[in-house]
């Protein structure tokens, strides 16, 4: 522990009460430094961070190449405002990121709009869809999480806590069930139920020609880390094409290599119209954006959307370094290897635990769902107990699911085999300890 930490330790612990309770909190840890997969407290206690700051630090904490890019750009200029000037990292990002558009039609020029948070990118999507189609309604999925600003909150149905007391929300938001195989009788039945519910919505509640966009997570995040049945995005593409609706994929949590491909949409052949990005995009600096064909993106008229900080120069430099690290260290591939191993070992462990209804996931987006044995009655108490038991063993995990009944495991994509061994051992011991 250095002199600096000793001086401020007491103050920092006391100062925690100054942070308002709106920041619902998993731990009381004060972190002094973070590197790779690890967080360290001022007392020198180390925690394996398999939360990734809610799916952000895909390149690990403080990757040296990201840190160097940030420092270099900060010394040249921090705030080079987008409405006033261009800056080099921003221009370079506008060149490189569109190349990542999933399943693009050859020859389609893709454009990029940059903002600060996932919710802001969702707002941009909603405004773009409205102006481009002249329609105002949206179709979303039960359990979806798209952010907490008024527009994004109106699309969010992962938990009532994000919505209650905030009426009126936006009108014209229509919710179909997300195809959740565990809770909807398996993959085939889940997909059929979802698509039938969309047909029913169109027949009873909203005319499809009033719907501007379908907004969907290619893997459900906050709502439970649910991998949809194969064919889901393709079926949505078909519905969208039939009715002139835009298909917007919210890749905020599932993108940036997390599922083993750069975007989770790449697990299907479906071409989206809009890709929503944030979290992993700049390894922790606030940056978000949408990708869309230029012809579509240019429907947003000058000044009709934007923000003081959108496309910040330092954040763009971090985003470029993040792309380099993703490519050079083959992080999507690594996510696949780590994820496959964790999935199969956790599934084997789960056989000894009757309250584990399912271990699921894609790449490094993994979840363990707890229910009453042989039923789907959620057991959020066990999910909470598991993350507490893991934390007592210095491994950090999060919950997810509408009832908080699942534990999500979000390793950084740079995690080492030794760290995976440790996490698997701790999760195994913790499952024993909580009597799951
Ligand atoms: C899928 C998804 N969309 C949007 C958001 C909102 O992002 P932000 O918290 O940066 O506003 C989140 C955040 O968790 C998310 O998981």
C-alpha cells in the first residue's frame, strides 16, 4: 500500500454515504486500481472482475494500448467539439467502424453516429426510425433493456423498477414476448409463440404500417442472458421487410466480441438496418453510437440530434485502440474458447444442483438460472446467495433476469486460463455452499 492510499483510506470509506441510493449497488468496495481481470482495494484486497463493469471492459481493465491512446490524445486535445471541428481519431473511427456492420449488403455504404451512452444511442435510433419512416410506433420484447432516459425507458421491460412512477412514458410502444426457451417450452415453441404474438399485436393493437422499428437484443441481456432460438432475427427481418419496418439490433451488451463474434447479430444471416453500440466500444470511456446505411442515417437533419460530448476525441482514440486490441489479440475468438469451456464445465457442475434450471449463454455472455427443482418458479434468493458466496471468495458476478433469478458471468475477453480455473472453482464451491 503506498502513502497515497493510506492517507485517503478512511476518508473514502466514510465518503461512500455521499453517493445517492439511486445507484443500486452490488458491493461496497472502494477500488483503488484495476488492471486486466482484477480490481484492487486500497487495503490491497484483489477481486476477479467477472462483471466487466456490466459488460464494458472486454479488453480488460486499463489495457496498456488503450491507456496509451487515451494519454496521447488527452495531451493533444480532450474536447474538440463535433459541431465545430473534426478531429483525427473521430475521422478514423468513422472510417473503420462502419466496416464492422454485420451482414451488410455488399456495396451499401454504412455511416456512423456517435454519442455518449447506450440510452443516447437508443434515442438516436428512435428519432432516426421516426424521421425515416414517418411512423411513430415501436415493437420491442418483454425482458428487454434499452436504457433509462424517457424514450429508452419506454422501450425497457426487463423490470418494473425501471418504469414505475415515471408515467407517462412514450405512447405507441408494443411489447411481444422475447423467445425464452426455458420459460416457453423449448426453442421451437418459444419462437412460434413470439412470432404468433407479433401477428396478434398487428391484428389487434397496432397496424404494422404504423410501426417505425423493431428494437431487439440479439441475446437478451439484463432480462436474463437468454440466447434466442435460431431463426429469430431472420423471422424479424422477414416481418420487417413485409411491412416496411426498420430492424434495429441493440448490441450494447452483446457486441464487441462478447458472444464470440464481433456483433451477436453475426450468429444469424439477418441484415439489420440499425446497430446500436455502447459499453465495450471504448473499453470504458463514455462512447456509444449507431451504425446504419448512410442513405438512412442521413435522414437525420443537421442539428436534429447530437450532443456536446458525442464523439469525444479521447473516447474515439480509446475506441480505435479497442478495435486494434480486439483484432490483434483475436478477442472474439478468445471469447468463444473461454465461453465454450465455461459453459460445458458449468453444465457438468450444475448436474449436482437441482435448483439450477439452466446454464446458458453464448461466448462470454453466460448465465446460471435458479428455480424450484423441476419447475420455473424463480429463486432470486439463490442467485443473490451465489454472488455473495463468490464475492466472499473474491470473485465478482452479477444477477440478471426479471426476478433477479439468474447469475450472469461476464469475463473480460482477455481473461487467462488460470483465471477461468479460479472462477470455475469458486462458482462450484459457492453452489455447494448455498445448497443449490
Ligand atoms: C442492451 C442494452 N441497451 C442499452 C443499454 C443502456 O446503456 P447505458 O447504460 O449506457 O445508457 C444497456 C445497459 O445496460 C443495455 O444492456
